[in-house]
C-alpha cells in the first residue's frame, strides 16, 4: 500500500490551462472567419520600416479580400514605442480575460479597436524626429480609448491612406501629440494689482457672496 502511494505522489501533476473568454490570435483578434482587424508587418532587417494595414475582413467578403495600407513607420521610431504599446495593449487584454501577445518579426494581427488606436500614434510619428517620439507616446498614453477611436475616424475619413501623409488631420496629430513636451499650467492674469486695488476701493460691492447683513 505504501509503495502504491509513493508511486502516485511521484507521478507528474498536470498543469491547469488558463481559460480565456475566447480564443484569439495576436493582440486580441478573435479566431473567427475573416475578422476585421489590423496587421503589423515587421521586416527581419533592423532598418526597414514597419507597415500597418487594415484588413476589412468579412465586411467585404462579397468583394473578396480587401486590405488598406494605413501607415509606414520608420524602424527607429517603431523601436521607441513598441514596448510601451505592447504593455498598454496587454493590460487591456487582461482586463477582458484574453491572452496577451508580443510583437514578432513577420506579421502580428491586432484587434480592430486596438489597431485604430495604434494607427493614431503611428500617424503622429511617421515623419517625427526620433527625439520627439517619447513626447508623442506619453501624450498618446494619456488619451482615453474613445478619444483615440474618434481621432482615427477623423483621419481615416479624409487622409487615412498612403497619399494622405502630411495632410489635414494626419498632420494635426503630429503637432497635437509630438509638439507638447510638457504640460503647462497657466495662471490667470487680472491686470495691474495697483489699479485693481484702487478700483475696488472706489466702487461699491454688491455683497452677493458674503454673509454681511444690513
């Protein structure tokens, strides 16, 4: 009996597999037939740019497979943002009980809504000097997802294709996110203190916000 118990205890225990809300590929793309999603294509070389495309999926199934080129990001700028973006996306996936992911050489699928958010940042930094990219990243992280979605829709509706580079809302993103290195809090200016003080003494007050009683 003792020998049998020792044999059972020595047997390897099976690891429990984590149960997710549903199966996904890459950063949250559901494993369904032709889902609408984005794709990040990272070349094997260290200097080639990163391409982000939008796969419209089943929405255009009757017309066949349709992919829209959205933005090309210089490799150095992509290197500046990839770790922070991965961390932010994985935190969101965990909140929805979905598997996390990481960028890899080749193609990485990205959820439709997360892909919109990524495009907003990518559009902002596509022509940005590398030293300004951390500012854009910080400001992008400070935006709510809903704000990023709205910005994507504004750009996509007008200048969201390859020929829209440097125009309209797309150019505005560069300055809105990358040209604000530090938050600035300004004090209101009330004019000359001496004149204000003299005027206050010469003019009667209504006393609407005081406790004085007549």
